[in-house]
C-alpha cells in the first residue's frame, strides 16, 4: 500500500540556503547543470560499486549514463541518471534536512560582508539547491535500485520553505531532476547552450552524458553522447592538453579558478597505480573549519571503479588542500574503510602521493617563484602543520617554509611578504654563527618592533620574524634545521663573548640596589628582575625560559577557552634608560610602584601578553602623565 502524499517544512538551515539561492545568487547561474550532473555521476559511481557485491542491482540496464533533455513548451530541463537511486528516507535526508555540516558551513561563509555567489555553492556539498537559481519549481523522481517499481518517490518544492513527498510508480531505477524554469531563463532551453555548458564543466565525467538530437529546433527521440566520457587520468600525458587538465580539475574540485599546478604519474610494477594531483590557486572556504574533519579532496578508484572519497587515507592532514584522483590496479574491490586504513599497499600509495605533492611544491619554489608565492600565501600555514605531523618529511617541509626577516627591506605594512627561507638565512650567516635566530609575535608589526630585537639589530644579526598563530606550536617540533639550532631571541641566555660577559657582570653588580628595589615593588608579579643584554633603546622587556610558552600564544589559548597556568615572568631592564633611572631616583613609594609596574606592563604588552587589569593600567598611566 502506497504511503499518502505529505507536505513537510525544510529544516531551518536548508530554508536559509534556499532563500539565499532564490534572492541573492545571480552570477554564474549555469552552475546548476554542473552540480546536478555531478550528483548524477556520484549516483552512477555508487551503483557500479554496489553491483560488485550484488550484480542484480544493475541487471537489465548495465550501461550507466546521464541524460540531459529539455522541453521548450513545458519550459523544463530534466537531468536523469540510471544510477543507484534513492528511497523515501534518503530523499528526505539528502534534500530536506541538513544531512551534513556542509550546509551550515556554507551559511557561515556567506554571512557578514561576503558577497553571495553561486560559484561557491558546490564547495559545501549543497549543490542540489543551485537548481533554484534558475527554477521556480523543482521535481525529483527517484527509485532505489533494490526497490520494486511501486516504491518510487516524488519530491517537489518551489523553494519557499516546504516540499511535498509522494510515493509513485517508477519502471526504472535512478533519479530524474526536473527544473521548471523561471520566466527569464529561456537561454537554458537551447540545446547549444546546454551542450556548451556540459563541454565546459562536465566533459570528463566518466559516464556518457546524452542529449536528444535536435531537428527543426525541437528535440527528437534519438540520443547522442556529448561528452568525452573517459577517465582523463588513464590517458597518456602526451594526449592531454593543459585545457583538458584544467577542465577536469574544475569539474573535480567545484572550482571556477584554474589549478595552480598538477602532477600526473603512472607507477608500474608489483603494485601499479595512477595519480593525478592538483594544487588549487586559493583555499576552499572550509579548509580551516570542517576541512580537517570532512576531507574529500581525493577520490579513490580501483580499476576505474569509484570506491570512496578517501583523503585522510591517501594524504596526511597537512596536505588536505590537494585535489585529485588515485586509481589503483590491485587493491581488493570489496575494500571497506576499515580495511583501507590497515592496508599496506595503501601505505605505499600514500607515501608516493606525499612525495609527488612535495616534489610539485619544490618544483614551484625552484622554477616558478611567482606561482609558489601564490601557493604559500594560500596554504603556507597548512603546510606548517606537517612539521609536527610528518617527521619523515620534516626537513623537506621546513625547506619550503618562508618568513619575514630583519635582513630584508620589508617595511611595516608589508609583513605578508614572507619570502626568506631557512636556506636564505643560512646563506647570509657570518662565519662563526651557528644559530638561526627568530622571534614570534601575533602580528608583523609586533615582531618587527619588539624591543627584544635591539641587541641583534645593533650587531647586524638577522632575525626571522614569525607572526602566524601556528608558528609557536610548529617550532615545538622544529629545534634545528640543516644542523643549525633554532633559537628564540626572547628565550634563554644570549651568547656573549668574554668582553660582553664582563660588561654584563659589571652592569649587574652596579644595578643590584635597583634590581632589589624593583623586585620589592613588583612583588609576586615577577619571578625575577635582571639587567638585560637584549636592550639598547627600550627600558624593559620580558625574558622567557627555553620551554616557556610565548605570552601571545598563551593569551590566544585563554581566549579559546583553554586553562593556562599563571606564570611569573622575568623582567629585564635597561639601567641606562631614563625611565629606569627615574624609578631608581623616585623616593615616593606610591609613584615608584606606579613606574615599576608600568615598566612591567609595557614589557608585557610588547610581548603580546594579556594585562591582568587593563583599567588599572590606564589609571596608572594617567597618574604618571599628570605627574
């Protein structure tokens, strides 16, 4: 007995997407055809895979294909596939509800000042809704391959908050999506327009895309295949043009932009496989949001049979921006995700993929510096995660990292010009220097203007400026490079020759009464007060132990809700500075305490620390300014 037709409301997030689609998305409207064909291709892939274990699913109709037709009189476009199809519950889950976090991430990306644009919709797994860019009503008819003819499902909606569900009779398995076009979308009722879109966006879909042959400007009952319908990666590289590679990338990665670079390789031997891996020119919106949890950048095929989106099995997290396909010849076709994770053959393929990607990035760095700069601006921080995650390739990854530096001509405001490598730094090191010096901060200006650099600038010693949030964490796994120790200028004791040591000892002895006075005035707010070897112009700075967390990172972690232990910093002072001399000469205890506390607080601010009481700092500053 058929279930009665019913009307349901969309979940709130889906309703929001539909509102955006119908009211805000105007550019690149033709995206709808690519997305619907992509969904149809996925359905055919799934049926082909399920048929390996259950051949009856495709019995009587084993030639998988996608049909795109149009009806000028009814003003409809229909995208039909004879793939796996959907049952009632799957229709509801895939269309009517927020089945994955993709819809929510799409809404987050579209919030604020981000201009809504139809080109983005496919990147979030909500491509079906792009049908409403050109249609004021969409009808879906579907029957799962393992269901009888009487259990077909009809879904229909005008995209305004509700949809209807009805059980119908369908003679064939698969899915038809029927678009009832809006009044001003007549351009999509022309065969040449639809075919040009298929050629542009879907030519390398691995299933035949068929269209009716046209006669006297009307579709006939005769069908012809209009796409290449071949797995591009299986062709010899000599037969593939740059345009072919770019077209395939765009259909694979839901991207309107060209790929930055790619590597296409065939490995023969006891284990044979093909890889086609792309570097995007810009990051997807979900790279730093859901990107680590729902990574679908690589598709795994076995003998051209799609198995799964398996990015985490094929590449480590820090290369999650890579797009492409891996086609293996000799993995078991009944492979499951659990088996996949434990498969030794796959470990070898994964190692080969990592090598190919790093080879490609190294080639960009060596031969195409402008492209490499584009890549690094987009993915440099993601690449840095590999320093901790991939010990086997740590040196290779470190070689690719770039930083700002006191040895370059960058000016404040040009801090994103991070173009100094560790090798560049080592190449400029004077004889006798065996340390790569760096400083971390939460901005270029804070790093470049840190008082802890003063002694290094005075001696002409180059310091790398690291100001990305990930840098401090990354450096916990990178203590040296090419035999040279990495050392933070703010941590530990600075190396000094005998003359400098003697000068430092004399200055410390002379300042002993001042140091005691400051310790008494500051109390438990400091762990120690000492004369600085780092300062030449500023009155004070913080010094950290070798294993102490940088104050700016501790602040960020607290803001993120992490419990951080309270620390008592070491305050270093410059006894020659007028402000320090003023503290030394001040006889009024209250004024002396204000001055001493300001010495500490300005050092904390310079280091990116969070002041315990900003209001008290303001009042203290006002008292000192007013005398």
